[in-house]
C-alpha cells in the first residue's frame, strides 16, 4: 500500500471513528455543535471587524479629502447640520416606490464645490435601503445614486455637478 493511500485511508478511518463516537455520546455531539457554532460566530465577528476597519478607512479617506479641499480654498458652504438635512432629503427621494430624481438633482444642485459633495457623502454615511419593505442592505451615497438613478439621470446629475466646477462624478 502506498504512503498516500495509507494516509487517505487513515484519515477516513479517523473521521469515521470520530463520527461513531459522537453518535454514541449525545453530550459529545452537543459539545461539537457548540464548538462549531462558536467557531462560526468567531469568524463572523472577525469579518465584521475587518468591515468596520475598512469603513473607518473610507471615512478617514473622505475626511482627508475634505481637508485637502479646504487647503485648496474650497470651504464648506453650509453648517454641518445642513449636510445631514441634505442626506435625509436624498434618502427620502430614494425611499419611496419610485425614485424622485428631480429631488436628488435639487439637493445635489445645492452643492457648490468638491468639499460640499464630500461632506454630503460623509453625512449620508451608510443607510439601509429598502425595496417594497424588504431591506436590501446598507448603501453609501455613491452606491444609492448608482443603484437608484438611470444612466441618463446619472449623466444629468454629473452634468449638474460639473457645471459648478465639481469634479466628483458618480
């Protein structure tokens, strides 16, 4: 018998022995199940930490971009609370059965420079998006705009921004 075949055979025998032992002892089976669940939970928590870290990095990137725009002389046009209101308006425009593209255009049309758009992205954060009361997941402002606007509406949004000298495009 070759060495590889022996190892494969031993692995099958070991697995069979473990399964046979678990069948004979409900407590061992319960403990194995709890161990498996704990492992799955640990992996899910690790993935969440990685995602949070990634999202924090994106937020830091937006903050850095806002600071860079301010260094270029592009200051925020409004108090910070206004950007939360603008973010809420976009959420409402995408929340109904149909997307209110004109409301999105009006809101985005209030942005005067790159810093304003970046602050709006930051204020929007990640918000739950629904379709017919079914949660689709958390979306950032760029993600919701791409998801909700048609190609021609997206072109119109980008035209509105570019006419104001804003080089952020969606």
